[in-house]
C-alpha cells in the first residue's frame, strides 16, 4: 500500500510538469528557471582614429578620460597650480589653488598669451607671442627652462597622435607644424584668413576647426595631410571668433564670438554654415564640465559665465561676477569643483564654484592676464591651448 501511494505521487508530479509545459512559452521558461531573452544594447562601433592616436575610450563621449581626479600616472605627483600668463607684465603668476595665493612670479618673454600643456603632459609651454619664443616650465618643480625660438607663437596645439605641435602664428598668417619636443619646423601652411588663434579636433582626430579672429572666418584642416580643406566666413558683420570646443558626442563644434555675443554651432563633418546661439556680451572662452554634461561660457564683455547643457541643447544658467569683471580664458580644476578664469582687463583671476556659480576668490595678478592653465588635469594626453585633454 505504501509503495502504491509513492507511485501515485510521482505520477501526479509528472502530470503537473507536463501541464505547466503546455502553457505559454513565458510560463514554460519560468518553470525552467529562466526568463525571455532581453535584447543586448547595440555595440558602440570603434572609432577609426587618426593613425597613431590613442584609441577613443567612448565613441559617445570624447571627454571620457577627463573624469574628476582621473590623473595620468605622468602627472599624479605634480603639485596643483594655476599658471597665469600676464601679457603686459611679461610674467607668469603661479597660484596655489588651496590658499588662493601667488607663490611665485616667473619672468618670461614678451607678451605671453597662453600656458599650454604638452601632448605628453610633461611640459608647460608659455607662448611668448611678441618675444617669438616658448618658455618651458617643468610642472613637477615649477621651474622655467631655456627659451626656444619660435616665431609668432600666439597659441599652440598638438595633433592627437602626438606627432606634431601646431603653432597658431596669428600675425604671420600661418599654421606651423613643428616637432613637439624640439619645436623644429616640419611644415608651414600659409592661410588666407587673418588672426588664426584657437582650434579643436574632431572625435577621430582626422581634422580640426580653426577660428580666424580678425577676418571672421573658420578653417577646416586635414590633420594627417596638414592642409586646409575648407574655409568659410561667418554670417555676421564684424564677427570675431575666439575659443573652439567640440561637443562630447563629436557631432558639433562650438565657436565663441566676442562680437556676435554668442556661440556658433557648427557641424564639423559637413562644414555647413553654422547657427548662432546668443550667450552674453563678449563671448570668449569655452570649458567642459568633468561629467561632460555642461559647458561654461565666459562672457568677457559683461562679467558673466553662461552654463550650456549639452543634452538639453540650451543655456540653463548665468552667473554674475560680483563687481563685474572681464572673464576670459582658463580651465576647470582636477576635481571639477572650481572654474578658473583670467580677468583680462582687470589684472585679476577668478575662482568660481561650478555647483553654485559663487565667486570663491578674486586674486590680483600682473597686467593683462590671458590664457591661464590649471594643472595638472585629468586626461591621457593634451591637444594644447590652456588644456584640452582626451
């Protein structure tokens, strides 16, 4: 009798299993301890970058290497400093960002315009525009080295593969490709526009967009061929384009214009006519937040900073500097909490809280402070200017 009950129970269990399996496919799967397959997210196609360029970390975010405090082993032991070139004092003021105090003043050549981190992150180059030299500074020791002769170095960039330095010779009307270490000339590219000054590179590094301040034009340059492949005049009488910055997804370039009082939004691939987004009087410098969500836009002519949201594609905030000012060029601290900007016509530097827009400090420096560099910053390599890192 006992054996009969056991056999009956086993038979009933088997019947229930069969009935379950005869239900919907979903219930059958659940009975077997699985669920219907969830489609895998589409794989991001790798970017075919400029030969020799470090691989793009994220095809949807060119700034993926710039997260807070994500310092390269090359720079992790460098002291945090703010280097301020004073164009009329022929000096570089060195600020300790913790105390907001100047800890050193370095004499350099005539009319220093920008302090530029080298591609390999090991050197800071001071662009002595009218002195026709570059002054190297060792960011580990803070000491200046022997000046290198370079004609008309208004600004300085580096190709994404680290093969060339690119001098923006503004008055010479040239783009000069040089050895990134010795600064020996490799190729000189004459241009027909006036005042080449700022630039940024495409996501794949194969081309870069250059602003021509004095003729209100833009250039598109093939990086590998070292040739101008496009040129257009901005659709605004008296345009004076300044800083250039690419969007995180690489689809658009933003070009600050101090006379149009806003940013031009350009499709770099097609190089079609851009559209203007008003920001404020004297729109000048463009700096991306550490999370790649926002861009800080300095409006030099009105003493404000506009905040642009990439996802929303609109301006969301405007910060006013107490007592005004002339916010120009600068950079974001390694932790992303402070925006540093030079006060071009007020012989001062501003430290601004990136969460609230509050002015944290206003520091007197030399005359005509311009392209200051916050250093070190996160990133694998530098494309130049006051610090474009990828």
